[in-house]
C-alpha cells in the first residue's frame, strides 16, 4: 500500500502558524508524497528484560513509513510510571516483545498525517488511547484511530499522565461499591499519584477520605499538602498503632471502600478501618509484601478483597468510555479542580529521571519526560 | 399470662398411641392445666467463657413453664459443631450471655404443647429453625414459630445436623459465583462435614470438585471415601508442592470458585487452583493461620476473596427459605443421595464427645449427642 502525507512536514512541526489549506491543494500534496517518512527519532529501548537502569539505552531510530491511515506525532511529554518499570523488568503479565521502546502513555503534537486521515489535523495535541507501548521516543507513527485529540489548553504534563493513574482512581471509585455523598473511603499510599487523584475525585463527589502515609521526615508537610487536596484525615502508619483505629475517625464515617497499593502492614491498616461488609481493592504492591487477612475478617466482618488493573479494564470494548473519562478529567484540570505533583525533566536527562522513578534518590514526585 | 397444656403429658411422651381428642375435651384440658411445666431436664451449661472441657458441666434444670404458644420438645440428638466450641470459648462475635446452655442445632420430639399451638402435634419431630442456643439439654421449651417439623423417616442424626453445615455448603455453592454444569470448584478441608456436603451437592448439579486434604496416615483411604461421595480429584497438601498445580487437573476445568476452611498454606493452594477472575470464600480457619495473598493475585489474576457466615445469612428475613432448603437437603438424605460421616454418642458420655470434637483424640467424625 502506498503511503502519503497530506501536508508539508515543516508546517506540521507547528513552529509556524498553520494556515487553512484548500482541499484541492491537500489532495495534490498527498499525491505528491507517495512515500512519506517520519523524521528520525530518538527512543529509550531495552533489548532484554532486567533492571531498568541496566537494560535501557537511548538509540537513534531511522525514519519510518507513514501509511495512509497513520498519524505521525512529535512527542511532547511522557511519564515514567511504576508499570513501565515492571514491563522493563519483565515482571508484568503482558511482556512487551524485546527489543521494545519504553513508556505507555504521553502526549504529542501531530507532525504529519497519512492521506486518508480526516478527523485529526497537523498541530493537534493527541494522546495514545488506549495507551500503548513505546511513548518514550521523539516521533511515533500509529493509526489515526489510536490517537485521541485533547484540548491544547491543558498543561501538557497532565495530558501526558491522565490515562494511567487518574483513570485508575476514577474507575476504582465507581466500580466496586456504590458510594453516596457523605460516605467515606480509606487508602494507603495516599501520596502516590493515584492516591492524590482519589482524594480529589472523592472530594468532588462529597466523599470523605481517610489517608495513610508512611512515617518519614516531612510527614507533617505531606499531611498539609494532602489536606489541601481535600483529604479529611491523614495518618502515618505509626499513628495507627493503637487498639482501635476507628476511635481516631472523629466524625468521618467508617469507610465502606478501601484502596491498597502498598501491601503488608499498610494493607492491614486499610482493613482495620473498613466497616462491616466493606471492600478493599488492591491496585499496587509498593512494599513488595503480600496482603494478610484473618479468617474472622472474612467470616464475621464480611470483608471482600478485590483487585483492579486498568490495562485489563481497558482491554474490553471501552475505547469511547475511556476517552470520555479522559475528557472529564482534563476538564477538571482546566477548571483548577484536579492537580497532582509532578517533576518535569528533559528527555536528555532520562537516566536521572529513571533513577528518581526507581526510588534511588528518595521519595520523588512523578517523573515526566519533556521532549 | 396463664399457660396451659393441650394434652396429657404421659400421652405426649409418644410411648402410647395418641388418640383423637374431641375439641371440647381439649379445651377442658387447657383450662385444667393452667400452669403446665416441662419435665425436669439435664443440660450442658457453662458459667463463664473459656476452654470448653474446663468450663462446661452437666446440671439438672428444674421444670419450666410452658406458655400458650410454647412447644416443649424432648431432644433426641444434637451435634457438637466447631462454632459451638467457639461460642463457649467466647471467641465468637455473638457471645451468649452466661450462664448458657451449649449447642445450636438438633432434633427433638414434641412432648407437650401450649394451648394455642395449632400446627404442630405431640410426637412430631422438630428442629429449631432458625437454630438457636441451648440444644444440649434433654427438654427445651420454645415458641411454636421457632420449630420446624421434619419427616420422621429421616435418620435422626441428619435431622440434628442439617442446618449448620449442609446449609452452609448449599448457600456457598449458590451465592458467590453462578456455576453451570461442567464447571468446577476447589476446596480445602474436604473431609470436614461442610466439605463432604460440598462434594455431593456439587456432584448432584454436575459440578466437578477438586479437593485438598491434609497429609496424614490413611490419606489413601480418605481419598477413596471422598471419591465415593463424588469427588473428581483429591490431593494431599504435599502432592501440591509442584510448580504448577493446574497440570495435575487432568480434564477437570480450572475452578471459578474455591472454599477455604483452613487458612495458611491450605488457603494458598485453593488460590493457586482458581482460574482468572475466580472467587475464594472463607468459612473457617481450622489451622488458626491467616490467609496470605500476593498483590498480583488481586491485580493480574483478578481474584476476589469473600467470606461466609451462615448465622448472618440467616439473621435476615430468611426463615421460610431456610426451611425449604432444609426440606430439600433432608429429601436428598431420604433418597440416599446425601450422607456424611458422624459418630453417635450417648449424652451421658458428653465429656468424651467433647474431647473428640476438640481434636484431643485425633481426627474424628462429627460428634452427635444422642439423648
């Protein structure tokens, strides 16, 4: 199949204002460029699974063909998520075939279009939706249907990170327990990006949040920041070494729903807060420790334990629903109702960003690569 | 309120055939016995919570008043269930007020009726339904509505034990996962009374069962007995010390539903067998060890962990449904389709029965006291 470009590439870079192009001219351009190619690209690849700081390297990728339904996107920003790390390590159930480019979500600007692309324009900001492998590179070519246009008023780091973590938070608040205004949730790992999202999305719906954080220097400062996001209660694990954690609740009702992204003792603390018949949803295991539950928690307290994995949720026929949720979340960002901590770091400093994401430099905010 | 008896007690013992009594005569009798009393009774009581073999004793209970809606039942048989032990120990969430009579289910024969009782007759076999405290005694007086008449063709030890364990098995097969013919379940503690019931009730519905038992002398014999009940596969825990337990299944499908009454490693084995998206229901903790679950079991295998407690299930408005299930189960017994191992032991040997129920004399079948 012959591929083609609909607009001249230098215009598509978006560095100069793009002008309306008469339809007949677009057609001519298409015919003229029968085998359009992407620009050469730089990418973070790994040839084998293993320690991310040992197996990843930045390589030059030669130009690739842009087919008629393809869109070539110049990436603007992409985060390093824990699941990206796990994919490189090879411990994720879906193992990318190596060699593979790292990264799973991000945002870019359309650089060039295949001849049959009609719904997107050069200069649009788009995100891969559903997200997919290989966002840690400067140019990406994928079919039109795999890109979702987003509002350019959104700060690019939010467009880059909206899919994996905020969507997880949104779905977990919806899919397990029917919550109504005034109800409460409890979570550990409250400073994680999902944790920050849960606090705010719950707050928007009038749902109270009880938040558990690690004991470490600066925990009072962390409490202040989470409270500013809308947290109703924040406790360090040490503060919860009491006989009855519920006595600490002071007006916040017993939660019917809990979230665990840590495991070990931090998961047990979530279970302690849950009310009779409550549900705990596990979506991460930062402490690399299992969840341990007493028999009586199941029988007499009637607790239910579940898990959530966004990638599985999205694998069903939910593309449209996902995009609506993304638009909703980015709308909240634009309205100033939704924010989370990130550190923007240039792509050429990838090694530093990776070290921070790996926790080698202590606790750090989400690392977002800027291309 | 004046209490009364409708028939002469010596007739009510059922030792001689009861004759039709003209209505006017019944009325006369009622008036004549304005304060009917039960016979004196013997009961196993405990004055404080603690070790059952230390805090229980057999006492003489004086006759008590039989009010107009009451039914006086001469108990025939009552089992010693693990939950009876837990109630005496005081580790059950519903703590009977002490002093209390032990036992929770059983069967008896109606000995005398209050004057307003219409639906039951002297000589009928009845079980307390819903079950309630205090079946370890020779005579019990309770309101008519608390007794459910059962067919006298049923072996009395089945009528005595049908409520707690078989009902648990039946509900757990119904309430968590919609199973269809050809599906499979997995369970540990397969030799327990509930375990034996699950095997047979699953088999009747065309559901395959994978059963896990302890390693101990005679396990081959146990396998044979469970297979005779309808078990499709029986493994000792040691046999399951393999990399992939599912390779042992040989034609039995991966189970969608698992049952755990042990905890610890035996619970982990149930989880290993479960298919993607499967559910494990905990209803006991014989090993007194918690359930430990990896993070990935929740996230990637999408397992759900739940609990079941019959007493809570019955506490809702389910009296009628319970009795229908009891009739169904006792019907299966009469048809020769449903059986389980029990040891009948005279009430005067209560101490021995208790020692056996406490596991002091090794593995023993369910102990059923015969009065």
